[in-house]
């Protein structure tokens, strides 16, 4: 068996947002939002993905939206790569889903709670090791809630999940393992098959059950997402390189005055690692000659 990666947005939509995905989504949301308690008993998937439907490669944002039995709205999104103002986009989508419930002239009591569940394939919160982080409105000092559970933001950070399959004991553990590792499996493990909804999710992810057209879309979207992730990583590294270069040039000019054009060009050609080394070593230099010798040692 070979399985498509649920981290590809198109595959995520197929697995969690198809017409037959209600039980899968109920199990997943109960695991992530309610720690495995069977709080959600039923839901309706809004605009479900149809297996025969081809989603355009121009689509840059795919999510799954569901309405629970009590009217609460849940938006579920898989995000492979970080992006500018990512948190603002999540907050905007939550606020839009909350406010769009009312038509002009309708009363506020008709508004139902809204929850945004966002799965990221990158680390979002550096100050905590928590894999699942949950947020709601509260008073800043005393922490009491003002809106109850009217608006909730829930994040699942896949890189923080380090458990092996044998260590995945809770329902949340198993679902997160599925999201992170499904594409590396060659069969359905017994411990995952014990959860019927995860077994069904793996059946939907089984490449043997997909059309050639669907597999082509998944492959191309997967490549597009990896390319985008690569561009973001390159931009971040380029930004760090630019900052390091500007810093070391300021330090050198402060120490030695104007830097000759030849030496400046050599410094601009340095890697980030070499720039960081220069930032330490230049403190031992007595003259531009020392700088020139240092650069010559690192020239190709």
C-alpha cells in the first residue's frame, strides 16, 4: 500500500472534507478540541469535496468547514509553510466565519460560536513544547473569560510531535501520527486500525483508491507546496544573511574606517556561517591587513 500525504492541502480536503468524511471529522475534532471526549456527536460538512471534482491548481487556500449539531462553526486548515501575517489570516478567517452568520437586520443572539483548528507543518510557538495550543478571550491579568467559548483558536504543530507509533496512546496522538506519517506507511498498522475512523481515513488516502487525475493533482500540489516552502526558507536565510552582512560592515567601518572595495566584495561573497565567524574574529584584528589575510584564507 502507498498513501498520499494528508499534509498536502488537496489530500487533506479529500480525507476530512468529503461527503463520506463526517465520522472521520467528528473523531478528529473530538480528539483535538475535546481531548478524546465524545462531545461532538454529529456535524455537517459545508461545501464538501466531491471525489470527481478537480480543484484548480490556482487555489492557494483550501480548508474544511463544518457546522456542529449545536450550530457552532468549525474551520479546519492544514498549513505546510509559514507565511507573512499568518496569524492575522487565521484570526481573519475566524472572525469572518463568526460575523457572516448574520444577515443585515438579524439579531446578535442568532450568532453561534466559531472555532478555528489550524494544523501547521512548521513550529509556530517557540516558547512552548505543547503540540496542541488552545486560545480564547480572557482578561489579561486575572484570566477570567469574557466571551466564554464564542471564539476559539486551536493550533496543532506537527514538528513538535516526536512519538513513535508504539508511544501514540491517546486518540489525539494517533490522529497527529496519521497526519505526520501516513505517507511513510506501507500498510495500515494495527494500532491505527483500532480506531475505525483513522482506518477509513487511510483507505481514503490509499493511492490504489484514487483516480489517475486525482493522483496527478496531489503530486503537482505537493510539488507546489514544497517549492513554496523552499522559497520561504530561502527568503528567511537571505534575510538573515543581509542582516549579518550589514552588521559586520558597520562594525568593521567603526573599527577601521572605510573598507576598500575589494575587501567589501570579498565580505559580500561570504556565507552566513563565515559572516558569523568574522563577527567574532575581527575583534582580534589590528589592521585591514589582518582582515585581508582572514578573507584570503576563506577564498575558494
